[in-house]
């Protein structure tokens, strides 16, 4: 039987710039292959092929998706083997903790014709600079959107019952954990459930929560305490030794969008746009923060203030996404220079080498 695939992001294009959570997801690996090489050198294809091999063998794998290219992955992990392969080029440069013993650099640049690339040196410089500028514009515009979002949040924060918020959080903590106290340290992984991409907002909520029997859909408005509640619930889980998957907001990485306690079969997540979902089966439950915690009639009383804020926020987000799309377009142009200069038979040999190394590790694991 084929294994299962878990999809998420370990890096994101956010209002704080590119935010990197790779270290959290690579902890505990015994072997990590770090791929180096320019655009179009086949890094994503190599990782997908190796991932497919092990899924077909019945192993669960994790794909770390690329927030800058919807069709690419930045990493593949095989948790049962404690093995991973990642793209170690900017902006997610991976610093080895135990070079040689755990991490190994793999240079796909061995497969390119340097002379052919030298003929396009000026175009490479130009495109690289333009890509950098497009990301700078995207991050700056996301920051403007976040400032607008803060104004939106303030309306609801000023109309929130903090005592009720504390009571709700306490009630959920007791419901989730009861008297649980596990005799181990909590394993905590920090990730993104979604990302701002060249194609707009993308998320993997259905994939990440699909097998969990209990899902809590948090509804509410900006500033209604969703992230704060998730942080407190996560802290309570850590104090009890429960393993936690912490999913940060792909727009503001200081906020949380979801926490999963997989060993307890529980997910609780912000189920508002752009990752809005609704209960679809037994075990699904809505927690409406607006109904429970916000002064009744707040939406109506402040409608004249909220409407322009919401419109400005939406416009800024659309503008920021357009810069990501521009960066992707420029990146495609850069790839078009590198691809003809590549000898992909060399890449295939590198892939075969990595695949053989992983198979050998699997044999050692199974002895």
C-alpha cells in the first residue's frame, strides 16, 4: 500500500520578508542532502522523483512546498528513515549542524556548461536584480497591508470581552488535554499551512487535517483573539508533553493559524479567509469568536469604518501578489537561460547516487 503525503510550507513570503522555518522541520534527521545549483537545474524534479519512489514503497513522506513557484517543492522528508533532501539555495540557505556526519552538499552546478552561461552573464545579472527588486516590492506591500490589517483588528480588540476569551481558552484546554501529563518532552514543529504565492493564497488544510477525528474551525474577525488562543493552547500542550505541529500565518508569521496535536487526533485552526472551511463530517465543530466574545452589533456599528479598511487591505494584498507573479515571470526567464546549458544526464546520475544512499540507509534501518 502506498504511503501518505503530508504537504506544507517551511518558508513564506510574508509582511516580515521571507520567513524561514526550515530548521524546525529538519531537526532529528540522521541524513540531509542539501542541493545547490541555479534555477532550472532540476532540484525540485529530483526531490519529487525520490519522494514518489518512497511513497510507492509504502513510506509516508513530507513535501516542503515552494512559496515562490506553485509547481515546485523545496524539500522532501522521509521521517521513518530520518532522511531529507532540501533546496539549500537562497532565500532558504541551510547551515549544516554536523557537516559530513549528517549533512552533505550536492552540487547540481556540476551539470551546467559554464561557458554557455558566461555568454548570458549580463542577462543573468539583470534578471537576478529584477527578481530581488520584485520581492522587495512584494514584502513592502505586504507590510503596508499588515498595517491596514492592524487598524481593522483594533476595532474588534476594543470591543472584545477578555474575561470570556480567557474562559473559552481554559475550557478548550481542559477539553483537549484533561488530566494528560506525558512523561516526555513535547516535539514541536513550526510550519506554514499555506502561503502567499504567485497564484495567490494557497493552503493545505484539508491534507493536514483530513485524517484527524476532531477538527475545530475557528470563525471570527480580525483581532477577535484567534491567534492568542492558539498560542495559549499550544503552551498548555507543551507543558503536558504533547507533540505539537504549530502552523504560523503565511501573512504575519508572528501569528498562528493552526495547531495540531496528532497523537490526540485534534486540529484547531483559523477557518477564515483566505483559508476558509466549514464542517463537513462528524467530529467537526465551529468556534465562533465573534458570537462568543465580541460586543453584539460591532459589525453594524463600525460598518462605515470597516468597509474602506477591508477594501484597502484587499487591494494591497492583490498588489503584493502581483509582485510575486512578476518575480516568478522573471525567474522563468532566468531558468530559460540555465536549462539549455544543463547536461541532465549528470543530474540523473546525481539523483541515482542520492537514491542509492537512501536505499542503503533503509537497509541499515531495517536490519
